[in-house]
C-alpha cells in the first residue's frame, strides 16, 4: 500500500485541474475541467443545467485536439460598461460580465493547444475556442466536439429540424427534448427544474453554422454544416470560433429580456451609420402571393411604373417611408425559382422606369426600396453586385431586400475552375457570402434585409446596415403554405427565432378571407387585433404594412395603430408570458434628435387558447398620465370565423394601474399609451 500512494498522487486523476467563473450576481457558474478529458458544466442558482460536456476538435490533416489535453494556463477579467445602439429594441445596453480564458495543452506537445474564452453575464454565458495558428497555418475541421448535455430527463423544448430542404422555414415543434433529434438554434428548453435556457451562437463569421445533434439522450452535440466536399470549416492562420451561447433565466420572459447575443459581438465597424434609417414600408408583394399580380412580365405584372406610383401616393399620405417593389428586373419570367442564372440586377422590364419612379418618390417624400432575388445563384449575383448597388445608390435607394430562394443545400457557386458546386445556406461559404454582401452594401450606404438568410447571431451590432432578416416562416405562408402558420406560431417565434435578432415577418394582414374564412383554408390564423399586436411583439427596425392598400382603407380605425406605432425603441421589456403559449411586450418609443420619445406601446398575443391577463402598468413613468388607446379582440372574436371583431376604446391610466387583457383564441391586444403630461 505504501508503494501505491505515490503512484496514485501522480495519476492524471490526482492532477486534474478545475477552474470556474460566475456571473456578477453569482447565480450562473461555468466550470472548466480536464478530468478525464476537457469538458465544462454549468449551474444556475445551485441547480445543474448543463452536465459535464465535451470540448475539442477533429481535423482532416492534423492530430485531434481531444482527450489528452490538460489545463496549462488561465486568466481572468471583468467588465461593466454601457454602450448605445444606433437603432434597436433598446437604446442603451449594459455589458456586465466576468471573463475566464483557459488554455488546454498536450503536456507532451505544447503546440497542441487551444484556449477556451468564457464570458458569464447575469442573463447567460458564451464560450469560444481560440487557436493562434502559429505552428500550423491552416486547419480543416471535420468535427467540433462541443456538447450541451442537458440536466434532467423530462425537459420541454421548442425546435425546428436542421438541414432540411426548407432552411429555417418550418412550423415549430413543442415536445420533450427526446424527440428533438437534429435541430437548428436558437433551441429553447424549459427544464424539469423550472429553469429556462436557449442554446444558440453569437458572432458567426468565417465559420460553419452550428446545428445540434442529439447523439445520446439529453446530450446535444455541435453539428457543423459542411461544405460540398464534406469539410466543416476551412481556416488559414488559426481560427476563432463563434461564441457558443446559453441564455439562462428562471422564467420565460427572462430569455426575452436578454442582450447576451449582442454583448458577445464586436462594436460597430462601419463608423457613422446615421444613413441607416429605421421605418415602415408598404410594397408590391402581397398581391403576388395571393395571385392578384405576378413577379414576371405580362398583363398581371405588379412591378410597373404606374402601380409603383400608386403605392408611393398611398405611402406618402399615410406616413410610410418607402415602397418595396419586387419583380422589376429582368429574369422573373418562366420558373424563376430555378432561373438564378438569368437574373439581371441592373436591367428593368419595359414597364418599369426606375429613374422616373425615383424622381416621383423624391417629390412625394417616399423612397424606393430595392429588391434582389438570386434564386440561390450567388455567383451570378456577386458578378453584378457592385453595378447593382451603384444603380440603386444613384436613384436614392437606401434599403434592399435580398432573397436566396433555393432548397436546402442548393445554393449554386462556381469554383476556381468554373465548376458548379452546391452549398448549404448555413455553411461556411454562405456565411462569408452573406457578410460580403453586407460589407459591400455599406460602401454604397445601403442597408440590407436578407431573406432566406443565415441565422442572426448579433452581427447587426458590428454591421448596423444588416438591418433585419427573415430566417423563419413569415406571413407569406399564410397565403399558400400547407399548412399555414398555426395560432401558436408567432408566440413560439418570440421564444425561439426572435432571441437571435430582428425578423422581417411582414405583419398587418387585414383581409383574412382572400381564400374564405374557416379553419381549413390558406389564410392568417389570427384575429385582426393580433395582427396589430405583432408590430410590438415581433421586433424589427423596419416593419411592413403587408396587405393591399384597399384593405387598410376599408378598416381605417384599426389602420391607425399601424400608422402610429414606431419601429425604433428607447426601452423594451417582456412583462408576461409562457414559453410558446403567449407573450406580452411593452416598448417605449426612441428618443432621437430633438424629439423626446414619451409614448409607450404594448403588444400581447396568444396561441389557440383564449386568455385573460392582468397586466400591471408599472413600466410607465411614475407620476405621469397616459391615454391608453386600446385595440382589443371583441367579446365574440375568434380566429376561425370571426377574426375582425375588435373593441377600440381609450382609458386614462398611470403606472399605479392595471389592465385586464382578454385575448380571443389566436387573438391579441395592441395599445398605444399616449403621454398626457
């Protein structure tokens, strides 16, 4: 026994190192350890939320960074600063975190090492890998070993499938985590112990998008979206991964009030971005989805000079900043879904005069909003991108909606030999392609609204001209989707897709019966009041009034809320909600230039369940009076056969008051709190 004791003390188990870091409030702790193999685990308020989970990499032409590494060095830092967004859901954001950097090395080969950098905030944490590349100029990553081993068994999750043909555009599932086999992020979980968390990533640059693959029950492994040749990530001179993020809260609304993703991104790299303008727009868009118009040329062509002028007249009269026009450029005829090589981004159809329209819009105080659809042929788009941006800049365009419609991994690129290769929307190639579009657009002072995008990871902080994006099932699925978006879809978006960043959902459909009412038709499965509430709940700095102008003019009282509601906010606060069931947001209009924003707005939405919610108004400034302009579901409202029933009335209120919101099945409430003092 005496001889065995020194051997035990010298064993790897006896020499194992453990280092931890906690949030400023002490509730969240991440622990890094080399016991057995590099791994981490996470606790919240003393409860385990992430059990021991692996770290590391496999490479195509290098030794793995896996089990044999041990902790060789660590450093600590902390920060507590406040920074300002040029636009956003919240003007001032506090960055208060504790930081730990731990280096794992092979004791027998010091060059075999990586650093894990961790930042822990009160609303969650992020960690990333850093490799300098001094010893090896490039790596070809075949697998990232990162795991998220959820504590507990009966956890509930909201999720959509990963690496499917329809990108991120799926109906969300609400199931036990056991059924979530391969999922996109944000992946949101209500744990058995009551803790809520959402796994995602921040600052996705020059790397593959991370999906989560459940390999063992409850353990989700990073599954990087590969190139067409099977390699996950191709690097030069080392690499830094995106932050792997875990937002954590004791209740569902805590996730909605998190700024973790933004805080883990770099500050603005574009300098003065006063040319990036939040606002509201209308457009030649919905008519194509309901078959009143066509994108292609012909008798039903929507994008004509005459039609655009009519939309500009409407926008000018009712206070909209711009008119989106889709289908103006040549290439839409035939099956445009497969015509990506035919699109011209500088040549218009004969019935669309961009110069005349720009001049007309200038007189009316309305800008043309540009549109570029690639149908997934990014090489064709890149060849024309400079000329296309220059054309728009000459004609006063300041925002462009881009589109990358293509099934799953059918993004077409030409390699160095001119051979067509097909890539996923969320692989490394397309991650870089989307960002190239943003950076080039900034040189022309253009903002980009990306549809069929890579998921949002907070890069709007670093590149504020990436003003919004799609990345989920939007309103158009209610025109032709089978099935259309169900009643629970938008409440689920609040707790999933919206945790990543702004979404151009395009709310505001007033005619629910273009295919007839009832439960079995393609139509918005909401009440009219819920359509209004979406302008507050689903944040975007640019919001579309998506319906046809005549439908707004038919319901002027309800249309008033869309005219009034801002898109840029001083403060935002989720004040009630349960994961995927319902949500209530309050937001205060932005203080800007010489205007001091005083009004608050509230949006409440529910799934198929009717609800009575009593909401305290303590978010309002004490000692001030407000006129609550309330747009509520009528007593007999329900989405199936009576979606239009609405009660519009006013009440004088203060921060001492409460309001009872009665939400119909798939209903909502929208309120403007107009300051009286």
